[in-house]
C-alpha cells in the first residue's frame, strides 16, 4: 500500500552522491489496514517480551486499547499507561508520569499516539536504553522517525538527540478518522519544507553549508504529494490522508539521513519555536506545531516575495551597526524567563559579529541575482498556500489560532536567536531589513 518503497530506504546504509553514507535506526514502516497484527508479529519476531503501551485519552480510544488488547491476545505480558490528558505537553511532568508508570522489566515502549507522545517516548526509551515502536494515530507532525526529540524543559523548547523508533505502523482508516486539525497540522508541517529547503540551499551559497541534493529531492516529493492532494485530503479519503503520513515519514527519513532537522526546519520553524515557548511561559493553550508552521509558512513566503523585489542598498547594509544593549532588552521582553539561555547561546555563536556579517554580504551581493531566481523558481506564492488551507479549512493567519500580531511579528525578529542555524530570518538581519519586514507583516495582519 502507498506511493513509496520505504523498505528501500531502511535497514541498511545508503551511499549517496553527496559523499556521505546515510542510514536510519528505523527497521520497518508498515502502513495498512492490518497494521496492528503486523505490529504484534514484529514485536514477537524481534523477541520483545515486556512491552509498555503509552497513550493519552484520545489515542487510547483511537488505537492504544486495540494495540494493548492485540499484544495480550498474543500472550505477550504487556503493561500500559493512559495519560489523563487530551493533549499532553512533552515536558518534565509528563516525562515523569510515564517513567513512574513504566514497569522495571519493560524491554520495549510502544507509543500509540501522535506527535508529542512520540517525542516523549523517544526520549524516555533512549534514556532508559530500551527500544521503542510507534503506532501513529494522526498524521500531525514529521518527527516519527527522526532522532531529535523536541521537548519543553524548564520552559525552553529544546531538541534533544535521541534515537529513532525500531518500527512505525499505522492504519489509513485510523489516520483518516483523526481530528481535522491534526491532519491539517501535518499538511502545514509538510508544506513548511518549501521555505526550509530554500533556507538550506541558500546557506550552502552563503555559508558553504553541506547540503545533500538527494535528500532535497526526497523532501520535494513529499511536498508535491501533499500539495496536489488537498481536495481528497479534505474529504478524508484514506488513501489521500495516507499521503500526508507518507510525506511526514519522508521528511523524517530525510532528517535521520542528515542527522539533524536541517532538511525540514528553517525560518518557518524558528518562528514557531518562539511562539511555542511564549505560549508555554504565558500559561496559554498550546497550538499544534504544524498549525503554527503552516501559518508561518505563508508569511515567510510573503517575506521571500518582498525580498525577491527588494532593491538592496548593499553599502547601507554593511554600515549598519549592531546595538547589543537593545538586543538584550528585546530578548528579555520576548523570551522572558527563557532569555538567559538565549543570551548564553548568542555568547557561544556570536551571530551578530559585524565582520562575519559583512563577509556574508559580499557573497550575497555577488550571488543575489541567482538567489532571486531560485526564489521565483522554487517557492509557491502565498496565495497558492492560502488556497490549499481554504480547501482544508486550515488556519491561515495568527488570529485563527489566537496568536496576537505582536507576538507573531516578535517571532520574526526573535526566531533567529532560538537556534544556531542560518535561515531567512538571519538573512533579513544581515541585509538590515528585519525590523522593516516585521512591521510590514504587522500591517498585513491588521489589514
Ligand atoms: Zn546524501
Ligand atoms: Zn515540524
């Protein structure tokens, strides 16, 4: 079933034209109506005897209960926890709850759930030095097979390197029955790769960063698959909803191949990380990762469109000073209690170094016509993405998910500080356009 031969990408080393050899921890991906039976058979084949099934209130009903019953039915001594939440946050508290409920003899965690639960199980199994598998209940995010576990530790959004699952299972009917907002979030997370990919390729031009073109092509396939299926996804055809899951798995494999999230996370994700941290710090209700990324994508495309039309004053950009005091003040206002970690990160990476910026500007000035051409050739227009969201009924602006325009535009300026990675957000600062663009987006949101 499906559009891709995942087996060809798993279980062995893949020598690549980029000069590296790629691999993932994942041994098996199975998407089909008999996925629970295949999961049980895989647990037995791999010789596990004490699986621990982790679910929350929703995912227990969607699949956890059936997975637990099937394992017991096969005579396997299994334990489980149903976290008493609809949408658990991957923080110290939830990590602790799962750890406390996990029997000593557990040799395998079986996560029956969606994004955050998968991240949490990934982390716990890694720290406990046991394996994990996942039965995906919703195609909501792309972290299924990647080694990074995005968690909220001490109110800070951090991604900890762990391991991938041994196997991923899902049933198209379960995916198609998942809440529309989860499916739409998955679509947003896939489509966000438009800006992630161009950020990555621009960084090769500007910073000489390593890029794997085969991986870029793979992620592009995921983009095409999802963007051409919007109508059928909206009407919940299982085969179409399956393409969202396939797109997410492909981008996940891309991250595993590269060893970090570069192929899947650029400016759109960095904005999302800032907002995620702030909603958490301010005690506000979390917004699904993919929903935020999907909205950020539209405005990152708007900013890329502005850049493609910009008449850049290169000498003015080179002469622009950096006011560290002003930056510290801004950082403390936006990041609040997480500010010390952001400042410590900047002390380490020194991304506001004027000499280094001016060296980047030299390259940018030389390469700008080619980069503008890439913006035209490789990026969809923001209106194309809006049309897809309209078909899906997906959120398209910050107010659709109760994020205010001020926080949204602060994330344009603060997003470059949340990671060490060079993206369009840093490009805007390099060009001296960051504040102007944030204001222009603010005006768009008021209109
Ligand atoms: Zn490669
Ligand atoms: Zn993502």
